[in-house]
């Protein structure tokens, strides 16, 4: 039995996040290096309740580095010390913090028990000592909220297949093939859902392989493994339908404006909700745009604000700095019922969701002959292939229209 105490701590990081780690005092010896260590990174992050800033500095050795620290405002405590500026969290972010901290505190108890018994194997970086299930979960926690949800659904299926303990040495090409077959034969999954789950599993494996935590003997064959997706038709609204919707009342006028704003900018619902008027800037020829830190991809994407978008903002600009943020106070399913009724009242017989307004923006650009590379950039897709895959059928329609422009034989009598 040792006298070492395990304490959960956090450290400021980029994007207003905090990294969770365990602190050991007194220090313990690392089993791989025999050196004393006081820290164990949990590989998990939470959203910071105070605002953080990143500053670049030069170390004593002349190297550039970045320091993340709290932002202090004008408010002071009773001793006259400045207080950090609070960071307003969404309900989803608060829920993420609650779940993550609950898991982290369980880890504290687990690690404390191991240390009390003189077992420091959890520190080892050897492949055989790592549980891939836990590693998969840690990778999921680094993703945006919607992507994280798919990772966790994939992990749930992996647990069904392999249990709660799956050591890295067990992740072989044969294992991956068997898990692929398991997903393909799951009657409760559609083919496209099984495909999405397997892609997330492969991403977690590939990430671990790059870090030297997993060894796949035949990477070429591993990369070829996939579950084919079936072609699906994306629903979208035409510009005429969008214009018609502007004249149709909705029981939740703010949700209506948020949906139309998505149709005018291509923003996802999560990014519309987090949209801030303070971020509006002037760019080329005085045109207005805003840099959006996308919730899903974490990428900073410059989004031009066209006349439609600016007209919508004029209707909500008096509400608050974040005009759509109050939508989070109502459950999404309730808002979607109101949206469906609004679409029906407009006489539009399509299965339209909020995300379809983003599709409508993309499809309008494609029909207006905007090149697919520009469309991809405006949507903030990580790769051009994502855009092509999503809007392939829309592009095919345009191909037929383009081909008709080259007609030069008017009849068979020539």
C-alpha cells in the first residue's frame, strides 16, 4: 500500500476546452522508464466554464509554443483580484461535461485502487496493456457532438461483438473483417448505418495505428475494407419553395427564421444556434461574412452573408447577440413538429428536416453552376469527396442539362 493520492485536474486547451488528467502525489515510477511521474492524461476534454485565450510565445531554447489561459474581465472578488470571464455553455455542452466528469471520477477510483496495490501497469504504453474499448471512447470524446454520437453508437455495437475488454493486440485484420460481417448481418441496422458505424471503427483503428498503439499487418487490405453504401436521395427545397416559405407563418417564428438562415448560409443547426452577431466582418468589396467554428468538424469556415441572410438577421438582431441561442431551451423534437407543420401548410409534399435547408443551399449553388470545389469550401466539408458523394445525383441532373446544350441535329432529315 502506497501513500500516493490521485486527484482529477484539468488544464486549459484550445477552442475553450480543458484537458482532464490525473495528478499523483507523491510521484510514482513509470513502469516503462522507471522515472518518477506525477501525471496521467485521460485523453478526455470538457468545455471550459470560463473563457480561454491562446497566446504564442518563444521558449528559452528559441522554439515557438502556445499557452492557453483564462481571460479576465473587469469584475473582481472581495480581495480585489480580477475574476475570469464566464463562458456560456449550451445544454448539450453541459451534458457532455457531466457525462465526461462522471467517467473521469470513476477512473480516479479505479486508478487509486491500482496504485494502492502497487500496480502501475496503466501507465505503460505497450500495446498489450491498452484496452481498445477505452481508447475508442477517448477518440470519440475528441469529436464534435454529432460525430461523437455516431462514434459512440459504433462503439456500442463493438461492445456487443467483443465485450468491454478488447486489448490492442487483438485488433487484427481478421478481427476487423469479422466485425464488418457482424455489422452487415445485424438485422436492426440499415446498410448505410452499418457502413457509417464501420467507418468510425476504422477511423479509431487507423488513429491508434498511427500512434503506434496497434499493429495491422496488411494496411492495404485494411484500407480496402468497407461496407458499401446504398444510394439515397437527399431532400431539398428549390429557391421558389424557399421563397414561398418566407410568406407562410410558423407557430415558432424564430425556428422558421433559423431554418431560412440555414438555407441562406448552408450552416448546420448547431452552428446557427451558436451564431453570434459580434462575429460579422467585412471582406472583399465590403461584403459581409462571418468566421464560424463548426461544431461538427471544429474547422474555422468563413461564411459569406448574402442579402437573404442579412435580411433574416435584421428580423432577429434585436433579440440578443446570439439571436438563435434561445432555441436550445425547447426540445428539438418539439421544434421539428412545428417545422413539419409549417412545411405542410406551405403545400410542400417533401420530408423536410432542418438539415434539408443546408442541402437546399448546396443544391441551389450547384444548379447555379457554382463549381463543386467552391460548394465544398462554402459548406466547410473536410474533403471534396464528401461533397461529391453527398450531391452526386444532383450533379447528374445538371450533367443531362449541360449535355442538351450541345445539340446540333434538329431532325433526321438532313
